[in-house]
């Protein structure tokens, strides 16, 4: 158990002080009662009977209200520090990784206003339409892949990562896919995850291939014009995803007619390579979609949520406070029932 405000645990030091003060007050009250009893009895010569003795059970019952009240104060002091605990919580969850092409060809304006802005708008619509329980991550690639945003349920963080995208350098679609697989592994390693249990086995270095699309709760969405001019081969990288059961949904950005683009003083013809994007999707049992308003619906048609268990920090202030209140009420009820007064 940890505490959000651990400094407030210092209030526990006041409990023994309060007990000493209460004991002093009780002793003084008993002394006054004895003095009054002596005066009423006519002094030391008055005949007095033996003081009745209470059995152990009655003494224990008599001390119970004060003990419950003291315990309640201790528990409430702990509640002030806002305790929290790590708890394994089951939930339905899916993971969507947005793989962004930020190569130089994404600056082409064969779509309005250009491919990069269309890709951003499509990615934003996909992120904003995510169902409950789906987390979204962002990876960018040009001549290499780079994880930009780990999977999260925060739409603000995902949208901010999308808006940071800008065209640069060459294109290695295969490197982007492999970087996304690494980002998925890292996210899974951070929080233990498995079906019905958080006792997941350690992943092997080369996991045995499974049927394409069998991991229905994990998906990679590639937003690209499909052009590739650097290694590794994108179909080889797609096969690595297929062997792990991860679908790749490709979203084509651009037109087949293409346009001429000025890159660092060179005029380059660039066009949408739909066959490559379609081949990547087919290799992984995914789907090819055009970059339009229907892309977000098409993406989530391919995704299923799985029952997973994740370790999460849960604040226990309400529970601890309720226990303290129950102890306090119990002590007061016993004291009122026995002596008609509060402890």
C-alpha cells in the first residue's frame, strides 16, 4: 500500500497524545467522584460495603467502546493520507496502433490540401471514434520507425501526437511495421496482460507463428501512400505481424494518378501504390481502405476486444474512511447501550 499524501500520516502521532489527555481527564473525574462520595458518606467513619468487582468479560465489554473509538481515529488518520494499492483488474480491451507515413512524398498535393493533412484528419477520426476499452498508440516512419505515443485511452494525447506529424526524408514501410511491433511488445511488457490471469509467461525470442488475424484484439493501421524505397521489404515485415496474429489495416492516402513533387531540388513523380498496401493487408488477414470518412468505421469492424487483466493503482480512501466510520459508530452504539453516554 502506498499513499498519495504520505505527510498526513504524521497525524497518527496525535493519537497517543489524545489518549494520555483522555486518561488524565478520566483520573481527575474519578478523583472528584471519590471526594464527593466521601463527603456524602459522612467521612472516613461511615460504614461502607465492599466494592463490587466486575468479571473479566464485563471489564472487556466496558473497554470495548473506547478501543473501537481509538481504532476509528487511527483508521481515519490513515484515510487522510489517501492510501492506494495496486490491484489486478479485469476488463475488455483492444489495441490500435496508428502507423504514420511521414516520408517526403506525404507532402504531395494530389489530394486536398495534401496527403499529410488528409492522413492526420483520417487518423484523428479513427482515434476519436474508438470504442470504450480500446487504447490507441502512434508510431511514425520515414527511413526508420519511431514510437511517438504509447497506447493510451487519452484522446488528447493521441490527437497531440498526430498533429506533430510532418513530412521528412525517405520511406521504409517495413521499418515502420517492425517498429510498431516493438512498441506493442513494450506496451505489453509494462503491464502484465493475459486472459483471465495476470500471470503471463515471458515472451520467447522467436514466438511460434500463429494464424494471421488470430490476435483479434490488436491491430496496426497504416496511413501511407504505399511508396517504399528502402529496406526492409514491407511484405517481409507484414509477415512478421501475420505470424503473431496481428492484422494490418492499410489506409491509402493519395491518388493513383499522383503528382510531381519537388524534393530538395529534384522533381519526383509520386503516386498512390495501392497494390503494395493491398498486399500488406492481405498478408495479415486485414483490409485495405481509402482515406475517407468511412475509414474509422472500417477499422473498428476488424477489431475485437479481449478480456485482459492489468495492474492499476486504485485509491482506497473511501473504503478506509468507511471502515473508520463503522468503528466509530460501533463504539458509540455500544457505549450508549451500556451507559447512556458516548465513550
